[in-house]
């Protein structure tokens, strides 16, 4: 059923599991001993109510030999002082042993689970390192996050609950058989024969459910992947007013998952029902046989049958003393006729006989969850790893030559990216690679850096085949800086120091890098000196100096608090610190302003000229290739030209065509007979202040406030919850009264009827109780979970609606891994409240009332004892327990969310982690976070075990007090003995519902923490309240005296925009330029109303933007941001986001496709799409990873063209495009502005892009 590797993955697992099972068994022995000690304390009562057959005269076989209890002296019912001391001492010892066993068993189970979780998470992370970025071809990032997070956490319940229970469920019935057999062998055999039926049912269900659980977990991870995809692209969805469609699709997935969960649940509930019928039926059968044996004991005294004690007594040696001890402790078994005392023992132990197996069935769901998630994790761990060599390059510090010789490469889907690439990048020289978007440039770079493997032909580095080099050697030899190089959440210092050798980071010093020679003073030998030197060379030092924290400035998740240019320059600074012999720059300056780019290019050229590095630069900007020592031209995956700029210009080939395409851009304006744009200079503020994102205030809801809000959410389903509570109450009453009817039948046989019930009525009551328990359990659990899963789907919908409301401004900088944990794990935790709290509380209250009424008919003092007992176990214990675990839930949920954040961050930056050799360091970080969670779980387990032990001690204490009370009341009035013993059995059997309450705090601490997190998101105030109702036609936009700073910026930070004015006309193109970080993107976000300015106002057609209806505003606006987000789907799906759902549904398929093709043509990507085998139905992959940077950008442009908005905002729309495609796209933008009368705001660093602008605004400090 489970993978044996779970026991081998970490040391000592078998020992810990065996230890827990042994302690559970010891606890069972203690429980048995305690029960027997109570029966022996009551033996005097039971003896006078049912004298031995030898004391009776000649009676009919079925007649009871009863003694008038009115003739019994009260002193005869009390145990003798010596016996009392022995039995009390036995009870105390058993109570102490049970407490110790319970507390230590909890610790061992948690220890086993945490060891496995640590090992699994560690191995999974290292497997991702081994697979590299190619892991996405096997599994989605969301699946990795969920597997490493919740998937691993599912192991907790497996090792803590199911696995020990599996072995204990086999051991317990055998032990109980050995105890009951000396009392009455037929009864023991009857119950033992029923026990395997439960195992058979469990086995049959496990075979049936395995496939269902596999689908269940698959649907769960698919839902998580959809959540992550939509969360990452929520800005895009909201800009196109498509977030409602995404929400509807998410609701559909959540509903599909709910239906799947209910199917799985029904399989489990059918098994639980069958197990309950067998368990309670078996208990009833065992009690029935015991009653039959008791009824016929008068036929022949001593006809109890086989007795191990008597057999031992006939032997010599130590066994004789054991036999005498057993006869002393159990005079109602061990060779004696079955008496009421023996019958009571069988009745009390019959429940214990089947409880372990019933609990095993109830743990089946968590076990299957754990096993299914584990199988997925092991499937990942078993995945074949990319083949890496073992060779190393000489560590002589000299830069190697890079040689491509007929290199070819195809992706997994068969798409050929390279077919015949041949060129040499000389050692210590500067080589530029140019070509149109999609020609294979980035693929060649990825092959050289080792990010992709499996090339054909020969690719050598210093004469060694790249495929033969070890991953470590290649990472140390080649540094790749891409257009989307990842910055990790943390501080700037941490990001920069990733590139330094680990030894230098640890000792805080090291020899100065050759790159920084002469750049700084003698302080350059310090780590900080090297960091500042790299920042200077990347032209980002001034920005960092302006931050209050300097090098310790915070980098938010996704570097959301930095502009595109700032991100790229920090990535370049980090790469320079790596100081490898080979540098590959892949569009590394695409988002950097022209002035900064020029200085950075000087640094890049200096790497080769002054420091002897082998430099390869991939660029779309042909001017950047002019000063290269060599230029390589790629076309359709082939190298078609090679030489210096002068040589290639003289050859008049493809290079010349690409180079002279700039003239086409410059002629766009002339073609359209437009005048050159006028330039205006406007002052903007300073750099964006970097500080922690303004998060919602921590949820400070009290526990009762959380409960109130959860109940309010559940109130529409009150009738179902009431029905579940009624059914559960009936079921628990049936479980409690089954043994009660058993002892009532015994007293009826003894001639002392209770409640005026005869033997037949009592037996009928037992049978009804056994059947009712199974049926009501099914109804209760089905209704509870049906309610719960409906509410979980509702919470997912409401949480995503809240995220939509907060997007995009308030989600910027929030960890997406934590948000996914909220939408999946946190929501799932609410099941504990809705399915396992509301109904149990109602059941406990209802059954306590019924028990009290029933026991009051027997004896009022016993009724009072029952009330005190249930108040103690059901209210006082949980109250103190809740206080002990109150802070652990938030700590665990917070730590788990942060772990998911780090995992997602690391998966996004896996290439950088591998390239900078930080795999082990980051893996240790994951392990440390897991150990921190381990400590929290261990603390929760200790408290849980301690309170479980205390609860058990209190139950024993209350049982003991009840026994003493029964003895005292019986001594005062022997006539009440049958009622008192029946009341004793009722009270002892009634703790089930209230004991469930005492366990709630441990389960609810994380649930309430999850609820607070969810309510915190729901209650968070959005950056802007979209309550406007005005729907003006577009007639221009204005920013009037606008001042704006990002929330969280320090008080001394200069605003991004200060007294800023801008008039966007009804028609025409407005170009916006300026250095990075001057507020260009911020200005666009204010126009799109991501934020409202702190002063001044933004107006649309003269109407203040807050007064405009948000959907109407989005229908007349469209924006393409710097980072184009493509969703994991087809090209068609990504394009259709731009169209309203009504247009999609009403359009003819061929007409709709024609619109898509027209938009793709304007974006100069139609030829590429038509060349793909699947065309518009081509899958783009996660984040569009199956496409090149330029292809992604052009599809994003096509999406904007498809929108046909009145005002279109472009933020660096051609930053990653070659000149030919840029010319086509700029022409399309110009034509759109003329033909459709649209207004365009075009933000770009490229001077060429400004040629189409009617006017140009330059933002300066």
C-alpha cells in the first residue's frame, strides 16, 4: 500500500514507528488493567446481585437465581480494605502508565513524520536542482510548490496516525482476545472472528479508492496550477477586464474538485459504514454470546470451559504464582463460572476490541492523501536527470575559446530551434550575435550555459565538449545574463553576494576582482567594496545610495519595487561579481535607458578588451554590434553570416538588411506624412523609495470572532448541519447505549430488571443500536462534508474575488507562493471546522442532555456526576488546551506560507541558483525552514500529547470517582445496585462525544490561523475603491499637479512624481522618455488607476478617475506592460483574453480567427504562428516559456491590437525586438492611431520608437 522507501529515506524511521506502536500497546494494557480494577471494585455489588450458581438451589436452566437485594447488608457490597488497596494501586499504576505512554507515543509519531518530511523536501529540492529549468517539461511549478509544501505535509498524518494505527489495529484485537478468553472463550472467539472482516473491508476499499485518490490529487494540483497562473497574470486579466472570466473558470475547477472529493468521500463513507456495522455488530454479537453463556451458567457450576490460569496452576514454578494472581484479580473468569462481573468486563472491553480498527478506517482518507502525494513526489525523484559530464577545465584563469560546429537542437515537442550553427567566439574577444526574433539566439546561449542540453553537432569550450563538462565546471566557466534574470526576495546584498565565491562570503573578504581593479580605492578588498564597484559598473549605484538601507534595501518578491531597468542593472552587477572567464549577455540591457546602456556597453566591451574575458552579446539593437570584434548573424536557426561590422556591411547581405532597417523606422513618420514630434521636458521626482510593501494589518480577530464569521458563512446551510447533528447524535447515542443495553440484559437475566426491560427488549435494543450506528455515521459524515466542501469552494471564490479587488497595486510584492497556500492549504484546513467541529459540538451538547436525562432516571447523584464529568472533559480541558496552543497555529501557517514563497522564488530563479553554484546553500535554507516547522510541530505534538494524557487521566479519575460514588450509594441502599451499575456503564461509555471536543484545540489552532489569514485578505482595503458610475466617452486624459509616492516609502524619500502635469489628447501618439526609475511606468499606472495620487487628480474626459465606472474605463483603455504575461494555454487562449466574452460567443469561428490573424499580422508574428504545426492551438507553456522573449512580446502586442481601445498605453513594447520587427510594429501602432483615431502613450528608451510620436515628453530628475 505504501512505498517502502519511506522507511529508508531517513534514519531511525522503523524504530520510531515500532516505538509508537509499542507505547500504544502499553497504553491499551493500562486501559485494560484500569477497567478490570474498576470491575473488581464493583465485584461486591455484582456478586450480591448475581450469586454463584453453586449458591442456588435446583433451578431451571433458563431461570435466574436471584437474591432479594432488600436482604443484602450494605457492608457486603464494599471491597475489603486489602482488596481495595490492591485495586486502587493497580488503577493508579495503570493511569500513570497510560499517561506516560500517551505523551511519549505522540512525540515518537511526530519525530518519524518530521524526519521523513525533511528528507523528502530536501531530496525534492535537490532533484529540481539536478533537473534544472527543464523540470517544467515534466511538471508545473505549482505542482512542485504544492508537492514540496502541502504534499510533504500530508506525510504528517500518515506517520502520526495511520501507520502506527495499522500495526496497532492488528495487535490490539489479539491482546484483547487474550484478556477476554480466560473470562469467556466463546465470547472472545466471536469478537475475534468479526475483527478480520474490518480488515477485509479496508483492503477492498483501498483497492477501489487508489485510482480515485490519484485523480483527486491530480485535480487538486491542477487547481493550484490554475490559481498560480491566474495570480501571476492578474494584472493582465484585470487590465483586459477578463478577471471575471478567470474567476468563473476557477470556480468551475473548484466545483469539479468538490465533486471529485465527494466521490472519494463516498467510497470512504461506505467503508466506514460497513466497518461500523461490523464493529458494533461484532460487539453486540460478543455481548450476546456472553449473555447466553451467563444465562446458561446455572446448568453446571464451573462450566466456564478452558482456563489458562487453571492450566498454569497445575504446573510448578513461577507460573503457579501468576495463575493465583490472575485468579485473585479475575475471580469472575480464570476457571470460575461467568458472573455479572465477568459479563461487565466483556461489555466494557468489547468496545476496545473494535475501536482500533474503526480508527484505522477513519484514518484511511489521510493515509491515501499521504500515499498519493508521496507517489507523485517519488515519481519526480525517479525522473531521469539531464546527462552531465564529469570533465573540468583548467583553472588557469584564462578565458577559453567558444566554438559552435554544426550545432542543432530541437525541443521536446519536436520544434527545431537550431539546425546548423557554426561560428567561433575567440578567447578574450567580444562577439555579437544578431538576428530577428525567434532565430535561435537565446537557444544558442542556453546551450552554452548548460540551461539546455541535448544538442547535436559539436559545442566546445576551451576545446572541451560542453556535454562532457560537469555542471559545476560549466557554472564556474560561463555566466549568462538574460532579459528576465531573476532577483530573489530578500535584500540587495543577498542577491549580489550570490555571485561571489562562498568562501569569500563567509570570511567577509577576498582578493579584489579583476573587474573592479582601479574602480575603487583600497577598500575594494572588502566584500562591500566589491559590491559597490559592481553597482557602479552597472550604473545603478546612485539609486542604491539614495535608499536609506543602502545595500540592505529590500527586494520584494518578483522585484516588484524596482523598475525594469533597475532590475536588469542589478542583475548585470551581480553577473560582473561572478567574474567567470566567459560572459553571455542575452538582451541584458533591453529595459535600460540609452545613456545607462551606453555606459554599461562600455563595461561589457572592457571585459574583453581590458580583462581578457570571452564576451558574447545577443542583441536586437544593431548599433550595439558595431564595435564588436566579430558579428554572427542567425536566421531560422542557422548561422548565415560571420565577420566584423565592416566586413558584413561590405558583403551587403542579411546583416546589412537588419542594420539598415533602422532607416525604415525613421521613414515611418514620413510615410504617414506626419510631422516629427515636438519634445517637452518635464520634471519628475526621485527614485522610488524601497520599503516593505504595505500589507494588510495582521488579523487580530479573537477566536470567538473567527468562529462567528465562519458560522455566518455557513448559515445558509444550517438545515443540512442540523440534519447532520441529529444523525450524529443518534449515532453516538446508539454507540453509548449498546453496552448499556448489554448490562441491562444481564441484570434482567439476574432477575433485577432495569427500566422494566426484559432480556428480549434489551437484546433488541443492542441490535438496533448496532445497525443505527452504521447508518447514522454515513448520513452524518456525508452531510457534514457536503456542507464543508460547498463552503470551501465558496471560500476559494471569495478569496480570489478579494485578490482581484486588491490587484494589481496591493498584490505587488506579495509572495505568490503564500497566496497559493492560502487558496489551497488554508482553505482546505477550514474543513476541520465545518466538517469536524460544528457537528461534534452540537452532538456533544445534545448527547450530554440525553445522557443526563437517562441517567437521572437511574440515580440523580450519578446524573450530577455525569454533568460534572462532561463539563470537565468537554469545556475545562479544551479551554486550557486552547490556551497552550493558541500561538502555534499562526506560527505554523506563517512559516508554511513563507516556505512556499521561498520554494516558488527558487523555482523561478533556478537557473541563477545553479549558475552561481548556490544550490546547496539554498537547499540548506529550505532544510532550515523545514526544521523550524519541525520545532513548531514538535511543540504542538508535545502539548497535544500532554493534554491527551491529562484528558485520559481525568477520564480515569472521573471513572474512579464514579465507582466510589456507586459503592457508597449501593452501600446506603443495596436495592439500587442494578440501577447504579447501569448508570456506571452509561457514564463510562458516554465520554466519546466530549473527548472529541477536548481534542479540538490541537486541530483548530491551524484552522483558526488559516481563517484569520483568509479574512485578513478579504478585509484588506484595496489601493483604490472602484465605486464610480460615470461612463463618459473618451475625450482625452489629464494629470493635474499630481504628486505620488509608493506607500511604505520613507518620509525623506523624494516623490516619484511631484507637481506633475500631463495632457493626453483625444488622438495621436505621445512618446515618453527618460532614465530608468524616473516614474514613466508609474505614470502609466496612475492613468490605469492602479493607484490614486496623494495630491492632484487624474481625469478621464474631464471626469475625475475615481468617479468613472471601472469596467467602462477598462473598455476604452488597454496597456501593455514591460513584462508580457502569457498564460499556460494556447496562443488562441492568450489572444482571446483581449475580447469581451460576448464577442467571443457571438462571433463566427472563421470571422474570429480572421480577427486574430489580423492582430498577429500587425504584431509581425503571423508568419511564425502559421509555421507552427498547431498554429493558434500551440501551447505556449508556463509563463510562455516555450517561446522566445521576442515572440512573447509580439503575442502580447497582438493582444493589445485586438482590443481596439480608445487609449492604448505601451511600456517598452519593442524592447526585445529586432529592428525589422520593430519597424513593422511601430508602423502598425502609427496606422492604428490614424485609422482608428486612437490615442497612444508610448514609453520607450529607444530613440527609434520616438520617431512615430507626434510629441515627446522627456522625464528628468
